[in-house]
């Protein structure tokens, strides 16, 4: 699972050959979330996690996220 960015309490990662819709994972010590790349909406969440830093970074890096999704999913 490639890690794409690290923040103070979370990190952004993607899985190889993951399911649609295109998304990334925000991983923290006390929880995790799946966030859609295009809308930056939470698809699924478990535990408690602060998404603020990850969502701000993702908003500025959608092109990178989309490219990485295509690379890892084989699309």
C-alpha cells in the first residue's frame, strides 16, 4: 500500500487494484476513512480520525491522486 503523504496524525494511502469509485485512504492511530478523489467526500469511516489536513492536501493534489489511482488500478 503506497503512502502518498504524511501529516501530524494521519497519512494518505492507496491500495493496489482497489475497488471503484476512485478513492484514497486516510489512516490514523484511532481510525481510518475512505475519501472519493473527485468529490472529496467520505465514503466510509471507522473510529475517530481528523481529516482536516488530509482533505486540504487532497484538494490541492487531485491531479496527483487521480494519476496514482490510474497507475495502481491499471485503468
